[in-house]
DNA sequence: TGGTATTATTGTATATTTTACAATATATTC
DNA sequence: GAATATATTGTAAAATATACAATAATACCA
C-alpha cells in the first residue's frame, strides 16, 4: 500500500476515551495526568494518536487496555471532533469513545502518556485541555440517551448488585429520582435481571437481595422495544 | 502552525454524506456516479477529502453544497469509519454524516468528483464501493432512532404538507404502518404542527388540509420529552 | 432479650396513554 | 347525480405510568 497514492492533505488522528465508573458515591470519570506535551501536567481524557496499522476501534480499546488492564469492555463511539485549531501542535482529528467499566475491576496502570490516573465525580470535573470538556458533555449526553433505551447500566455494576444500587445508578446517570416502588416494578417487568437468591452480607441493617443481569433474556428483545421512561 | 510538531503517522480524512430525500414513492438516498479513481464509474455516497483549513462539519456541508446547491440543511454526524484497509489507496478515515433535504428544492449540480447524481429508493441501493453500504446502514438506523425522538421529519417535507404525507414519511423511515386515526391523534397532540387553513388543490378527490411545522412550539420542549412510539 | 436504628421490600387506586376498530365527509369526474 | 377516491373523525378497552406509606429484616446496643 503506497501512502503516496493519496496526494492530499493528511492529518493526525487520535482517540479519546471517556471512561465511566460507578460506586456508592455516584458516577465517575477516569482522567489521566498528562506526562507529555502539549498540556503536560494537566488532567485530561485518556487518549492516544492512532498508528498506521490499527483499526479505529482497536486503537480505542488499546488505550483503555494500557490504562486499566481491562479487556472486553463495553465501548461505543461517540463523535468525532475536527475543528481546525483544536490541537495546538497541528491538525488532529479525534474520535471520542465512551467506555463503561466495573470500577472494582480497575487497577491503575498509568501509561507512557500518563503519570497518574484518578476517578473524578461527574459533578467535579476540572477544566480540561483541548476540547475535552466538550467531549465529556457529548459522552454524558450519549450515556443518558443510551441507558434509557438499552440495558447497558449493568456494565458499571458488579456481577451481583442490589436493586437500590441499580436505582442509584439510573438516578446518577439520568440526573433524576425515582419512586422506589415504581422503579422496582419497571425494572423487574423488563425481565433482564434475576434474583440470585443471595443476600448482602456485612451490612448493619436488613440485607438486600442480590440480583444479576440476565443478558440472554435481553438478547431476544429488539432494541427499540426497550425503554426506560419512568 | 508547524505540522511537524506531530511526528506521528498521518492519514487522510474524508467526509461521506448520506443524503435522504422523500417523495410520494418513499424514502430515497442521493448517490453520485464517481468520476475519479478509485471506483471510477461506480455509484457511491457523495464525499470528499478534507482540506487543511476546513473544520469537519464545514467540510461535510461543503460537499452537500457543491452537490445540491443547498445551504442550511439539517445534517448530523453519524459515525467515523477507520478500518485499516477500507480505502485501496491508503489509510483514509471517513466521517459519515446524514442530511435531510426537501427533495423539491434539490437541483442537480454534479461536482468535480461526480459525473452524475441520482436518487435511489432506499430499498434499491446497489452495491457500493468502500464501506459505503455499511455507512448507509448506520445512517438508516440513526435516522430511525432520531425520528422517534425528535421532530426532524419535517426537514424532508415541503413547507406545507398533508397528514397523509407525514404519515407516509414516518412509515417509510420506521418501516412500519400506523393506524390513520391513532397517528393523527398522536402527532396532533405533540403540538408542533399547525393547520394552515389551506387545502390541497388539483387533486381528483377530497382535498386534504395543509399543515406546517411549528418549530417555535417545539423549541420549548426538551428533547427527551418527545417520543414517537405508536 | 427487647428496643432502636437503618435500609429493604411490597400493593393499590387513579390517571394517562395506547390500542383496536369503521363509518361518514368532501372533492372530482363522468 | 352517481361513481370514484381519499380525508377525516370517535369511542371503548387494554396497558402503562403515577402517586403514595406501611411493614419486614437485619445489626447493634442497652
């Protein structure tokens, strides 16, 4: 393949990941402390330039893999950002992805381009370099839209979870509150979680039942039939 | 701005537009007959390589403007495609957009890269070069999702339209059929079309009332409140 | 062991929305 | 004015969403 067959202007292309996690304190985003110019020593979205021989989606997966050690993570492309001056060093298009990870599985593996990585509550994101704040907005919005239509919330929860945790998750993402009874009726009627028969332990109050996500049941349902309007 | 500040691999970036139109025979897509290699003399999506000084969205708009002469068209980014071998001449990322145009406004302006352009019914799209068939699938899917949540269908209709035309539009895009009475109740209850008091003329049967889209009313409603589930 | 603190769990009545279904109205043409 | 063609409209039943608070299960402590 002769790259010169395309005699036009070329640009660098990068991927940037918005990595969401969730714990009892709410929805969080994983940011890295940049160890390279530009914007060295700033908190930013984890991302990297794409190399010649990587597909787009593989590149996004690799960034996440390098950073978290996690594989087979739920990822989805959000949007591509291509303003002329979005990068101070030249023309760089960036393709943004969001990823949902189980925060308990995450182990810090700062990468070549990251000195450090940390979770930031979604409501306390600092000013980010490039157009990363805009990217984050897109990601939040897309997550909101998506979770109302598809059962992707489980990607953020441990294998076993309580209905209260699930409700808090939906409430954090959708930035609203639900009636406990109505939430449970709705989510149970959708028939993609199963009572494991297990219960919480080591809690100082009535232990909650533990549920698990039932992917098989869902896979029979067309995506347009699922909605979370409460 | 010194392009050499980014010493990494660079690639060409293009935009490809999926241009939708609608008339009484249904939903259509505008394809061009390629006048340049590769795939010269094939029907394909209209697109072009991005130049140094154009923002991403401006590039997509320019492709459409060159091709149709139309300005201020509803466009939305769909997805970016970046498989290593998607272009035979080298690494080319393409950012796909869809556009909704009023087919009656369209005038043929074949471009430097197009010898000819023509509307193809959505059900009769030929084999397309590159990954253009895949792009088209994404576009159809996104249009389907979008029209259920936002009143964008009007972008495909003339200023004045009948409820029957509107119903046919929704049916074409969603690939389903609605009950006449229920469709009308639903769409009228959403309160973004207005009866103009005018009627169809030159028809050989009872003339239908003409409606128009009422953008102002809609603009007060948050996008998540609108849904077209019938 | 019984009381307290804490969170989990559950049901029902009402309002709203969706669905299913067919007769009548208005124009043109002959 | 009869025939043809499409436009327009209502109602009852079913399903879904909403509003709302009392009881249950555990740990802890006195």
